[in-house]
């Protein structure tokens, strides 16, 4: 019996998707609920599972095709698990292990041993996973395992690390991904339609680093989550937003929408581009809850599991270019929000304290804001509040 594989219902505001990666080809056996293809939208990646056990009879939409919701993209001939369809060729004689190994092409492995993000990494990096040892649950091969294998594999003499032929003046033309296209559109829209300015300040991170170092072990033991810098910054931003409500507002035409809640977006870098999962009601979260939610959102983002709902509705955004070594940069507002905080690299510098030159771990911070709504005084005051709270973290607990 032939069973159609259809595009799932797409999230609201998304009209179509692009076929990103097929993990099976015509003639391959599939198991029920096994992911067989990834669909890329301009916001999220969707996995399409097999509706039944069987053999892929035909792939109707190859990689790169644009598809609509409920459109048929493949046909599966359903068969009972462990049986062979009548139209399939007879099984080949069993080979010896050595012969089977020598005949196995690169990049072939059962999909059940690979996480979804690992499968995408295999396709992108062209990694032979036959010798990769999985460190995930039950021996599952993770994306980190694949990336490690890719970095240790010798590079081909005829291609570069991005698959480009070498030569005197090599070039490679590829279409932008859906999410990269959408990011480009949004960034261009923000720069053209807002009066964006940026104000800077610097923070002595020694107090936060000392508190983190002193309590890290106890914190992680009690809450089973890593104590990072982001929970300090989220907490400080929430308190600063309470004192400067306009920074937490947004513009809707000629109306100013003041939000009585604090949904903080935290930018996460992925292979597909920058995404911003949102911490709902961050003002009601403990630091442990903030760290746990950020860790979970980051893992979802990098494995393509973030839903559209998890990226909508933020009132303020934090982005951290410092993890990549950025010393100073101007972040772009995440519309329709009116402000964004940029964190940067912590670097020891000579500063003057009480008339003495001392060495302190300093971080430049940047606040980009829409000057149509936020005045310079309010933006500077907001950033100074962040500085004061982080240079004396006790004030976060006392809310002073």
C-alpha cells in the first residue's frame, strides 16, 4: 500500500518551506517516526517523520524545492517491520565483515545512531561516521562528535574546508538559506526604518567573577546547572527595565506599547544563523531558572528544535559577541523592540580607582536604541544602572 508523505502544517505567518536535507533516497527502508527529511523555513527547521514502516518508493520534491503545507513530497510503500516488499530486489548474500566494511560508502549509518543536528552536520561536512564513537545517550552520535571528526579529518587536496575547488582564483556560488535571507531582510528593515543610535559604557567584572568563582561549585551541585555570566546580566537588565520602562516598550505605528512584563530574548548563534529564544517573565525567575532555561533554549536552537512560539514576543534582547572575542560592536535592534544590549569580551585593562592605576577585568557594553522613542538621557541612565548593579551584585538581591 502506497502512503503519502506530506509537508506538516506550517507555523502561523509562514507560507512555505524549502526542502533542506533528505536523509533517505528512493529504495531505502524507513521505520515509522524516523526523520527522513528536514524542511527549512525562514524561522525554524522542521523534521518530517516517516508515517509508516516501509520502503521509499519515490521522492517527489528534491533538495532545494519550495513546498507548501500538506503538499506531497514523497511516497512510501508500506510493509510490515522485518519483511521485504514484493517489488523489492532479493536480498544479497551475506558478506563477511571485512567485505561489508570495504563496500560501505562514506556517510552511511543508521539514522537511529545520529541526533538530528548530527545528521545535518554529516551532510554539511561530508564526514565519514563509520569510525566515530558516539558519546550521547545510548552511544548516540552527537553533533559535537561529528564536528570533532570533521576537524581532525585531513582536508582534500582538491577542495577547501567549505568544499570549494582550489586554484588561482576559486569561486563558489550557492543560494542563501531561508533563515539567512530572512535575517538579511530584517536587519535591512531595521536600519532603514528606525533612528538607531548606540551608547557605550564599561563594567568592572571583578565582583561578578568573584561571586561566580566563590559560589559556582555549590550552585552547580544544588541546581545541576552551570553558573554563567548571562544570569547576572538578565537579572540586571530586568531591574534596569523596571526603572526605565520606555526601554522595555515597543512602537506600533504611532502608538507606544508599554509592556508590564519582561520577556528577555537571548541571542544564540547556530550553524544556520542567529536566533533569539525568549525567556518569558524573566523577572519571576531565579538565577538558576534563568541559567537552566538559557541552556535548554540554546540546545534546542543548535539542534533545530526551537518552535516559532519560543522566539516570539520578546520585549528586550541581549546578545553576547564576547564569546567570539568581540571587544566592541554595535548590535542591531530586534524589531519591534526598541533596544538591545550588547555584551563583549572581558579583558584586563589599566583603570584608575581612587587615584591609583590598577588592573581590572573590564567589559565594554553597548545599548542600541530607537531614538524615536528613547531619549539619550534614558539610554545612558539605563546602561549606568546595568553597570552599577553588576559592579555591586548585592544590589541585585536587595533591588536597590
